[in-house]
């Protein structure tokens, strides 16, 4: 049964050769964790990420020297025959952003720390706020001009952990504050007629990340802005299983609402490990297909064959068959009904025996389990001819 939720129709923003938003597939991106001044190591990791299926790579540029070194990294990547688009990750340093914008395809800036002054705890009047926004606008203008000239995109990437004191004083440290923080920058960009924007709301709290993103989408729509693409990610999600689950809940739930144009799964450790997780989240939420979809029941007292080894075998032999759905079920009581939309079914029947289904109908009845995987593969091969 098809989901009735449709994807939020965003505009396309080009990041080099890769489009984000519009009719493009939801893009996978990641970030290197090498020293940006180590050109070879950073280029090597960016290439490894691209080989794994990452479509855009972000590299930190913490000062003007590392921003300049992005040029060397880009050349080193090109030397190996790759043209993966790069993003410079900037905090606190407008000058580094301006240098990077002439080199890489996209610059990520954080509205919480791009130039905002620390308010030292005093509250801002409306006049103070408008003066501050004017100051931000003047400081953002050179970056926007460079981005226009070089067709460089900008991500306005708000993090809950680095909101400016000014914004916190006004809205509290809340999802609403996060959305307002980004919208100030959006309005400034629009005032300079610059719209190559991607927006993100990140927090290590999944509910905050989700609510702030939904608030932001509402503000974009109510102000009549272009429907800028949305970047999704749970920041500091953690490592391993915990980080994977947090990312899946935060990113996946928004994708299921039709929100999101590019995703980054943040896991502590080797960034290469993020890519299979990102692919699984996209596949599980029905956004992209990378492998066969294999569903299986948990099994129960009705299961009369070794379903665990059957699932392992089916995954091993058929997992790479992108675009087909195979259901492995424990019994014929509930199995057939639960797997109606599967292309193939592998369902327990008598002791140690299974039925093999094709498009909801029994193709082979009471097959010995040992022979079932070969017969299933034969069926799939015949059908693919
Ligand atoms: S499909 Fe059959 S074996 Fe599997 S959980 Fe349901 S009733 Fe039990």
C-alpha cells in the first residue's frame, strides 16, 4: 500500500554537479575528520566516502589558512579523477567563509556564531536587535557577493548548542529560537537577492531537532520564501547502535513526513560507517532504494523450520538485488497475508519445509529448507530474464 504523504516540494540548489532538493533524490553527505591541513589524508578520506556512496563531503575550515588549503584538497581529489562537491564548515570566521566560497561548492555557516557578539547576559531591546541584524547584514554581504560570483551555495546551519546569547535572551534556548536564528539569516540573504540556500536545525535532542525543523519549514512557507531544501541530521548522536537509532528516529521521522532533501548521519568515529546507516534510513523511509527489501516475521510457536538461518541466507544471496522485496515468514497462518506486496515469499509450511511464493501465489509447495534458497534464486533469475 502506498503512503499518502508526499514529499515537501523544495527548489533545487546546485552544489557543483549535484542538485539538492527539487526532483533530486535525497542526498547523502558526510564530513571528514582528518586535519584539514593534511591535504593527502583529507582528500583520501573524501574519496573513500565518495566510493562508499557519499554524494557531498564537508570539510572543516576553522581559520583562513585551512580555508585556503581547501584549494589543495580539491586539486588532490581531482588528481585521482573525482569531482565530489565539497562544503566548507565555518564557525566564528567570516574571512574563512569568504576564502572558502571562492574554492568549494558550498559553505556552511552557523548563524549562532558567524559574527554575533556575546551579549554578556544583558537583554536586547528591539532597537539593539535591529542594529545587530544590520551589522550581521553588512558582514554577510561580502560572502553573498562571492557566492553569487562563484555559484556557491550556502547552508544556514543552526545548532541548538551554539545559539547566540542574543537569540537565547529573546526566545530562550528553544526550538523556536533555533528557527528564528536561521530566519534572520534567510531574510538577509533574500534582501540581497541570494537564494542558493539550504537550511538545517540540529540538536542532540531528537524532539528538538524535529520540532525546530518543522517550525522552520512553517516560517519559510508563511513568509513566502523559496522552498529552500532542508538538511537533516541529529548532531552528536553518539556512536554505534545508540547513534544509529537516534539518527534513524530523528531523520527518518521527518523523511516520513515528507521533509528533508539531504541527510547527514553523525556517528562518532570513522565517517565511512555513516554511509550504510544513511542508506538504510533512506531505504527504510521509502526515499531511496539501495538493496533488496527483505522483511521477516519474528517467528513464534508456529514456526517449524530454522527461520533465522533462512533470513541470513536470503540476505546473503539476494541482498544486492536492488528493487525486489522478499518476505521470509514463519508460517502459512499469517505469513501470506502479511507479505501481500512482496515479490517473493519464503514461508514455513510443514516441519523443516517451506512454500515459495511469487507475487502472492505458491510457486513451489513444501520444499525442503536446504533446497529452498537455490530454488528461490532460480525463480528470481528466470523472472529477471
Ligand atoms: S507469521 Fe506465523 S510464525 Fe511468524 S510470527 Fe506470525 S504467526 Fe508466528
